[in-house]
C-alpha cells in the first residue's frame, strides 16, 4: 500500500525516532522522489509560525533540487558537509508539526491527477528549476518576511509534482511569483530604510 504524504511526514517528524543525519534522512525518503523531498524541506518554513534557523538550513537542499531539476535529474545529491548535519525531529515544536499535517490534509483532499502532460513537460521542469532556485535564495536570506511565502510556493510545487496535478502546479507557480515579488519589495524597502538610517548617523 502506497504511503500517503501525511504518513511520511508523521514518521519523519516523530519525536521518538531520535536524531539522524540529513544524509540518512535523504537515503530513507529518496525512493519517494524529489517531490516528497521538496515538500519536506519547504514545509517547516511554509507556515506562519516561528521557525527560527530552519529556513536558512533547509534552503540549501532546496536550491540543489532546483539545480538538479534544471539539469534533468530526478535524484537529490547533497554535499558531504550537509549530509553530515544532524536532523533532530524532537526539537521541532509540536504546534509546527501539527500545523504542517493540517496543511497536508487540506491539500490531499483537493489534489488529484490533472493536466498530467503539463506537469511532466520538460519545459515546465526547467521553469520550476529556476523558480525553486530563486525561492531558495530568498529563504536563505535572514530577513523577516522572505521565508514563509517562498517556502509555501515550493510546498505547492512539490505537492503538485507528487500528485501530477497541473492545476495545483499552476497555482504553485503563481504563488511562487507573488512570493518573489513580495521578497523583492521587502529587500528593497529594507535597503532604503537601512540606507536612510546610515545617512542619518553620518
């Protein structure tokens, strides 16, 4: 019987399983494909809940996935240094994990295979690779407001790829573009405020 995404997430974030390295975690879920890995690495940051420190670390494998999609690969490769970092499921706030599961249950109910050709199109995969790389860079920046919306866009893209849902994928792409616009506005506004503050000091 095929595991549902909610089952996989419950297992990965089970506080009783103990710490594992990111390499071990990837080896464990790699057979589910890049879509599940995309979801798992974007999900903790995709909710409007405190997730200090998660986004920067999780953005690295997401960026690599974007590059892999651009190159036409379906398997994730991580540098040894990243693979050796330790993942502590017991350190994730239970409210955050429950919030992730609620979001998954909602999307699981509305998602189904639609526009499958669109989802599997090589051209669309190239666009997704570029989008995911850009969103991951936004998540990497330690600036408030540049994490949640990009992570949510990646989550929708991952779910759409998992379910072969072209309509959800289109929604994820639109959501991602809006997230990038929001991030740019925040970065530009922050730069202007900082520049004004520095000029005020001197």
